[in-house]
């Protein structure tokens, strides 16, 4: 069974992993920069990207971080396809509103 788990062993960044038992299948990581949560690592097949990004954004939202941005220029097209960004701006100005959007559930 594949799980998406918060990796608390990485002290440098906030990181989620997709795992099948002890096998890591993908990861998404970021950091807090000012008032934004910055997602700057995404290493997974496209079909894991949606769940990993949503998990990390949800954790940021639960901790009161209201906005996010992506520093993943090589993955801009998949971010657009999944609905996380609309243009090269690569930001989510309001994480809670993003999750509340009827097109994002």
C-alpha cells in the first residue's frame, strides 16, 4: 500500500514522501521564507505529485502559513496541468482559498 507521510527526520526542510513500506517512491520538500511556504523540491513521477503537493500545502495551512510559491521551473507544466499554478507567477496567494475552490477538491 502506498502512503504519503510527513518525513520528520529531515530537520533542514519540511518534507513529505510517497512510500511503499520502506521504499521511497517520491518526495516533495520546502521551506518557510518570510511569510511564504516555498516548495523547491519535487522528485517523483507525475502521478504522485498532486498528493505530495497537497499534503505539504495542507501542513503549511494548518500551521498558519497563508501563501505559497513554487521554485520548480523545470516542472512548471505539470504544476499548471495539476492546477497549482495558472501562469509563470508560480504562487498561491491564499492556500486556504485554494483548497476551498470548488475546482480543487
